[in-house]
C-alpha cells in the first residue's frame, strides 16, 4: 500500500473541524492550529484526544504547555479553519487579529466566538504514534456559544456542507 492509497482511503472518513489553541510562554503569544483528528475518549473522567504532527509548532508547544483550548467550528467559520491550516503562514498573532474570541477562565487559551462548543483542556498523556503524537487531555470546562449551528466538516480533502 502506498502513502497515496492510504491517504485516499482515510479521506473518505468525514471529520469535524476544530481549532486547537494555547498560549505560548514566555511571550504570551496565542497559537492556533486547525485539526480534524480530534475525538472524545472517555466520559468518566472526561477525556479528549487530538493528533498532532510530530515537530509541528503545536506539538512542540503542548509538550511544554499543559493547558489548551478547543473550539468546535461552525460551518460559517470555514475561513477560520483555512486561515489556521495554512503552511508558511504569517505569525499567529495576526491570524487572531480580527477573530472574535474570549479567553478560557482556566487555561487562558483563546476560544472562538460563535463556535458550536468550546473546551478547556489539560494534557494528561502524550503517546507517540508514527509521525504523530496523540495528546490525551482532561476536559476542565465546556461551553456552548452557538449550539444550534451546523458543524464544519472535512471530507475527501475539502471542507464540506453537511446535508
């Protein structure tokens, strides 16, 4: 099986789109990354998992910063997902410039306004898995800023409308 065959097969699995955020000390710079490999792991205790590419800025940051946030993006927030998924992008500070957000009370992480849901998380375990790291975190708090919206989904290499 080739990388392309595996990628093509996995692209047939639709996924929700989230923005993972954290504050990078000591400069207190906000950092964000679009992810589709995010899932609930456990209800008791409340755990979630995000898969990060090894050596990515977010992987390096979450290895040092245990507190982070997740915004479950609404269909109308496709532009946010695209902005934070860009390669060779400008500084994260500029990416957050015109996006409405609040800071998590427990994590200080930016949480996107208008998201379907937000979660504040604390890393409990990191598991190396091939070219990615699986970050398992305890959910400390949740909110539902816009619970009635439609989710932003990713399928076959593109953002899609859930019909």
